[in-house]
C-alpha cells in the first residue's frame, strides 16, 4: 500500500463549523462520526478537506484548522434551496430510503445538483496534487467522481455512500439515473455500507450502462472499478473511555434518580428524520400503555431528537406528528412525578449523550431504513458495564453486524411490543452475554478499521 499518498476528503459538509458564542468568527470541529474518523487521517496524510460551510456566505477564503487545509465551496441561497434542500433531501434522500416519503423530481433541482457537483469537482481538482487519493463522500456528490476523472485522470478516486443504495424497482424512477450511475463509476472504488447496497449498484450499472462485470468488479474499457461493502463504524475507544469516567457514571446515576430510580428507562436518540421511525416507536409504546402491558410507575421513555433539515416540509410534518403523539401519550398516561415520555428536542454534548446511553435499560433504535446507524454502535461502546439491551430495526445496516441485538420490524407494533417486553424482562446474565458479543463486534470493527480498509482498497 502506498501509505504516503495524500488523502483529500470531499464532502458536502466541512469538518468545522462556525464557533458558537458571541462573535461567531472562529471555527470549531463539527461533532459526528465521519469527522472523528477522517480528520486524523487527513491530518496525518497531509491532505485537505473540500466542503461547504453550511451557510450562504459569499466568499470564505481557504484556511487551515489544526493543521488541516480547509477548502470551502460556496453556494448561493438558490443553490442551497435547489441542490441541498431540493435534489439532495427531497429527491435522493426519500428515493434511497425505500421511498418512505414520495420523492419529488424537479428539473431545476437537478440542474443545481449538476452545477454544484461541478464546483466541488473543480475545487477537488485544484486542491489535489499529482497521484493524491481523493475520497468523495455521500449522496450529495454522486457526480463528482466522473467529473473529477475528466479533469484529473492521474488521481485515484474513491466514493463512499453513507445511506442505502436502492434496488432497481426504485432507482429506475430517477429521470437522471444514467447520469448518476455514470458519475459514480468515475471512481476506482465505489463503497457502500452493506453487501446488498453494493449488489444493487453493480446490477444497475450493468443494466443501464451496459457494462461487463460482476457484483464486485465492473469494467469500463480497460479500467476496472471495484465495488464493495465497507460498513462504517465509530471511535469505540473514544466512547468507552468517556463511559468509564467517574463523572459519567455519576451523571448516569443522577439521570436515573431524576427519572425515578425504580423505573426502567427506555432510551431513543435520533436526528428528527422520518426515516428513523420515531412516530411508530411512540405508537408501539402507547399501545402497550393503553393495554396495560406496561405502566408509568415501572417504565419511562426518553426520546432525544436533534432538529434536522427543518425547511423540508416532510421534516416539519414529522416534528408535528412526534410532538402531537408525545402530547397525547403524556396526556393520557402521565401522573404527578411520573411522566410517560420525556422528549428533548436538542443535540446533547458527547459526555451527556454517553451518560444517557449508560443510564438506559433498553435502547430502542428502530429506523424504517438506515444506511448503518451509528447510535446503535455508540450505545454498545458506552456500556463497559455490560448493562442495557439493544432493540434494533432489521432495516438498519447495523443489523447485519449486530446480530445479538433484539431485531425488530418497526412497522409491526405487536412484534415490537413483544420485543420490548422481552428486553424489559431479560434475565441479567442473558443481557450481559449479548452485550459482551455486541461490544466485541464494534470494538473489532471500529471506524479506524473502516477507513484503513477503504484506503487500502483505493490505494
Ligand atoms: P444519521 O447519520 O442519519 O443522523 P447515525 O445514527 O448514523 O444517523 O448518526 C447520527 C450521529 O449523530 C451519531 O454520531 C449521534 O451521536 C449523533 N446524534 C444524533 N442525535 C443526537 C443528539 N440528540 N444529540 C447528540 N448527538 C446526536
Ligand atoms: C446523514 C447523511 C450525512 C449528513 C447527515 C446530517 O448522516 O448521510 O451526509 O451530513 O445525515 O444531515 P445534514 O443534512 O444536516 O448534513
């Protein structure tokens, strides 16, 4: 492996955001798994990061943050509307997540997507030096590999999709399906979260681009494109070490005391997204309360939801639905000092998040569809005490690896209720044994291994 090659990351978002606080003139590292994984690599491999600042600032000069050259790509308000909110979040996101919401197809969104992808490709081309590795991330930038190859055939180009890649029945809806596939096969390695995502892609590329090849390799003339699954993960040690701190353990105890120490705590943490199944999960819980299968003296649910993409109508609708459901459940079932559902609409800091993970008896992660789902993995890493039971949707990429979780179909309320009962009453030794296996899996396959394996394949 040519470990000395520089690595340029190209992602919709930069790894830094405007610092909070009064002046908002400085930058701080953005939270999140992708940044934790890739920033140290870019740092040690003397690379750079090409991305968008998240706002419509007209011009932001290139700068360095903790030794990493940052190359901001700017967008106008109209481009943010059409490329980001429109094509990325109202066409691709629902289409790639089983069309849980109806994808919208608008020509002018597509045009903005092409235009902004071209800008990212040009920025990458002018940042990369001869023979660098360029690693393009996620669904916002699927045209970049092809555009970049035209500009810079000397580069090794990788692409990784963090979300699911749909089967033919859905992907074929896209009026620009051929263009998207052509963009992706510009890469030398096209990486996905699961084997079935990779297989969907290879089959579609063979069908619509008339390429030769197999599920794992495609041929374009003499050029070979490797297609594979590289399940993303988390910084296991980082989470574990926070979970082991005395302050975290004390904070977890305090959370339990406040909720009522004798009650079982059911926790969910999500971005407030309609793919996450928050509404259905609340309904399953409500059904159990209605039937008297659980009661508020013995159980409490905590739902933490970070606001996300709020100018997209389906997200605003989901927020309304979640808040109405929480209101109804609490109205029907809470009593003084015994709230049925605690709902926090905010992001928690890393330490606080780990304290919640450590406090929970049951962690419910029940998306309708999810590329991977890192929260399930973070929960396992945060339980060095081997406590807690993970209830996980079959439709999260993580379910392929975390086989010892209780796997559920979130649309099946009776099945979900049964699994929740099982989780709440699981004998301690069974739960500990399951958690030990889950932790071993996440420890062994952490985010550093993910990045190493991908870059080895690319180099
Ligand atoms: P997605 O990428 O679709 O949001 P993931 O589960 O893969 O879903 O990743 C979510 C990331 O965001 C995790 O690293 C998680 O810790 C973080 N996160 C989600 N919700 C919150 C929250 N309420 N507070 C703090 N961090 C959160
Ligand atoms: C998912 C996507 C990421 C995206 C993140 C947050 O994880 O795969 O690419 O950055 O959601 O969404 P946002 O639209 O706020 O960037």
